[in-house]
């Protein structure tokens, strides 16, 4: 029995990351909800998904979208934010009310399993390019 548990403990971490998104494959993203609790739909028309992982990246994206208010619609893009490190109380009491005032949608990634699906590099935004739901490129950028 101990050997079975040890085997499971050794294999499980690899299973959590086995479904990470890769170039050349169709996107099969988990259901992500926006700041209004509505599901964000990735459609065949979606050309780009931008993911921010830190507060400073989120602040940079906010400034970018304020300077380029039509970017998401003009580029058929979606914007996601990784909120897995944010305590739920902070998210519900402070961040969500602030996000609801924004003029653009923010897909909130709020659990580790969903976050693990999207590739990530330290201190970089992830920019996923799509063509008819197929991943054509995954880029990591400091800013847009």
C-alpha cells in the first residue's frame, strides 16, 4: 500500500502539467469567467489571448488598454489575469469591484489547475496567437 501511495505521489505532479497548451494544437482552455461571472468564450474568431500574472503586469495592461481602448475588439483578443496568488477575500472585497468599473473584460484565472494549462515565463506576459482555435504561436513579452 505504501508503494502505491508513493507511486501516486510521484506521478501526480506530472499529471497536473500534462495538459499544458502547446503550439500547433487546438486550444481546449478551461472555462474562465470574467469580472461579472460570465464565461469568456474562445471562438474561432479569437486571434489572441493575453495573460498577465502579476500586479505590475496588470497595471501595465490597464494603462495599455486605456491608451488603446479598442485593442481587444480590433484584434479579436481576450485578456486573462492569473489570480491564483490573490486571497479570495482580497479578490472579492477589493479587486472585483475595481475590475467591474473597467471598460474591457478580464478573464479571471482563479485556480492552479486552470493556470497550469497556460504556458508561463517569469516576469513575462503570455501572448497566445490563434487561427480558427489552433495555437499558431506562444510568445512571452515584457509588455504589449
